[in-house]
């Protein structure tokens, strides 16, 4: 059985679908600080069985010990954490407590339970730049804000743990820009309040919930002057977790370092390219206006996903059109049914 922390959240719920449809049994631990319990009903419709669920906090050792005592857990996929970069600048302690302390408590509970296979949600924001070429795992690291720093600290903790105890099997997966939703339209991303990220904001403009998109900056040194990112369909991302888990569970030679992989498509798209693709997918005209650059934004970055292909045999299959079409389907379903996650 796989323990998925943060499994009712955006990426966690899609990964549960991939895991359960591949035959894994799943137990979710989530404190529901950024997701809804209704997601479990949706998962039950998308998967052969309903996942087990424990409402609780990864920072709570007694909850963790009871989960490991109750279920035959063989590996942990750890999504639980806080993820809003701007919020992390205002509330750094909440981010270090949730993301760093939460991970340490979880790893200690795993040690007590003798469970040593661990997949960690890291991020492309751990890279320090320069950003003029595809980012590789060996590139310089450094984060300019508490969120990215909290992820980098956990990566370092995992490296120390792996070196001290080589029988651990650890993967750090550095996600680029996850977007989209399950093709059923039953699960997806539901940001609280006004979305910070481009794709959910576009979906709300297309549906009439918001008047127009502010395009933050059109004077970057990119082909059309707007920011470029490596968008990745969340189901491709979910399948990468499945591949990483399978790899960790079957690899025969133990490693002295965590397996660290970029997860992206390797292809960057500008804000205007995404807007056009979303207009095509939704059939809606999207109002936009150029606005000053957003503080802290980088002009462009994209992944070199070659190592994930080499080690896991994984590569993203879904393109920008599918990312937009699935986001739009989810937007229409969630507006109709109420937002489940
Ligand atoms: P999300 O907020 O949708 O999911 C996180 C889940 O964790 C939520 O269900 C929340 O209720 C739960 N949670 C938070 N703190 C918890 C705690 N202390 N104990 C138990 N549950 C807790 O976020 P997401 O987009 O699915 O991201 C999942 C992971 O991937 C996060 O660690 C995030 O930092 C990382 N990540 C996300 C992105 C992205 O763009 N979405 C990019 C890179 C990395
Ligand atoms: N962006 C934008 N308007 C928005 C939200 C985002 O122009 O309302 C731009 C942003 O400046 C960046 C790109 O879209 O160039 C992706 O932003 P997002 O926040 O989705 O991802 P991140 O910047 O965290 O990689």
C-alpha cells in the first residue's frame, strides 16, 4: 500500500488515480487545509476502489504512527505542503514549518515504521539560473524566496539521509508548471480566491468569472516579449510518479544519492501562446491587457527532461492543446457541480 500525503490536493489526487488504476492500494493523509473531502467521491468514480483516507497533519507524530500501524505501507509519496510563492514571502515560518518540519516528521515516522521508499514533490524554483538554456538537474541551485528554499532544504535533508542510510530509496521530482486536469472533468485544480497562476486564471476569464487577464510584462527578452514556461499536463506528471515509484521499488543497485529528476516537457510556451491555445480549446475570446512585470518573475525557464526519460522511460505525452482542453472541461464541470478540490 502507498501512503499519499496531500492526496486530496491537485497533483496528489491525479497521482492517486494513476496509482490506483495501476493496481496500487492507496491511503491518503491530508489535513484538508487546501482541498475538499468531496475529492474522495470523485476518486471512487475514477478508480477501481475508493482510497483509504485519514484526516490529519503530517507534522503530527501520533497521527503518523497510527497510519503506519494501521496500514501495510511500503512507500510514501509526499505532496502535503504549502505552495504559494508570494504567501511564503509574507509567512515564511508557516512554510518552513509545513514543508520542512512536515517532511522531517514524516521521515522520522517512516524510520520508526521501517518504511524507506520516498518520493518527494520538489520544484523547478530550486534552480538559481542562468535560465537561457534548458535546465538540467546538475545546474546551480538557489532559491530567492522561502517556498523554493523550503523545498531545497528538504532536498538537502534527503541527500544527508540517503548518504547516512543507503538502504533508503528516494526520488526528488522537480516539477516545472503543472496544469490541466483529468480528462473526465471530475478532478482538477481549484485555487482559493483569485488564481495566481496563468492557466486557472485564463479558465476563469474564459468562463466569464473574471473580466480580463493581466499579462504581466511584454518587454522580456523572449520571442513575443511575454514570459515563457514549461507547462506540463498533470496526468503526465501523475504518470511520472508511478514510473518513479516503480523504479525505486525495483532498482537493484542501491544509491548513495537521491534520484533527482526534472519533470517537464522540454518545450516552453509564452503567455500569449497559452492565451491563443486556450481560446482555441474553449471557443471563447479572452480579454487581456498588458501590465507591468510581476515582482520576482523570471523571463523564461524550461526543463531538460532527458534524465527522466533515460532513467524512468517517462516522457510527457500530452501537448498544450490537451492541457487547455482539459482545464476548460474541468472549469465547466466545477462551475456546474461545485468545486471538489
Ligand atoms: P495542493 O495545495 O493542491 O495540495 C497539497 C495538499 O496537501 C492539500 O490537499 C493540502 O490540504 C495538504 N496539506 C498541506 N499541508 C498539510 C499538512 N501539514 N498535513 C497534511 N496535509 C497537508 O498543491 P499541489 O499543487 O497538489 O502541490 C502538491 C505538491 O507539489 C506540493 O508539495 C507543492 O509544493 C509541489 N509543487 C506544486 C507545483 C504546482 O505548480 N502545483 C509545482 C511544483 C511543486
Ligand atoms: N502570468 C500572467 N498573468 C497572470 C498569471 C501569470 O501574465 O495572471 C504569467 C507570469 O508572469 C508567467 C507565466 O504567466 O510569465 C506563468 O505564471 P504562473 O504563475 O502560472 O507560473 P510561475 O510564474 O510560477 O512559473
